[in-house]
């Protein structure tokens, strides 16, 4: 944790909600309830920044696809070259003989990353697609 000043506050929630939260989210892997709440708040803020076109964010885009499909690999590469100013790096992994997984790490304005994501979503043949948004908080 950083050296930022911690602020104590209280919230009021139904007991059953707290019990469900602790049994599912706070499963003993996190240091304490406060850390779990901080993580949820960071995630919420990152998602809100995803909605604001003028905020700088980081996003990891994970794509699974069949590399034997005609033109698919070429289209993925072209999309990345067209948006090179927001791409920090990409990693390509061979899952099996025909399936590949690619992770593209981006940094930039939300609107630019969203444009890249929409371009990728419109490429036919992608088996799965996931965007994970993070931001400096």
C-alpha cells in the first residue's frame, strides 16, 4: 500500500449482504475487509473512466482465435498497426495447433482504446474477446 493517508468511514448495509460479500469476495485471500473494499472501489473507478472519452486508461485486450481462418491474422495485425500509438506491447501464445491467444496491452485515451476495441470486435472469426480496464488510482 502507498504512503497515502487513510481515512476511516462507516457504511450501513444489510447483514445478509455483508455475509454474502465476505463468503464470496473476502474468502481469506485478502488481507482484510478494508483491502477488499478498496479493490472494489478501484475497479468501480476504472470502469467509470472507461465511460469517459477524455480519461487516460490502461486496458488489456485478450483475443482467442483460429489462426487458420483466411485473413484473420492479417486483419488483427493491421488493426494493431493502425492503432500503434496506444499499444504498449502484445503477446502471442499458441494454445494448440489451430488456436492462438493474443494479449494486447494499451495505454491512452478511452475513446482511442474503445475505437481499437470496436475494430477488433468487427473482425470475424474471433472465438473470445475480453477487455480488462485499469487506471492509475
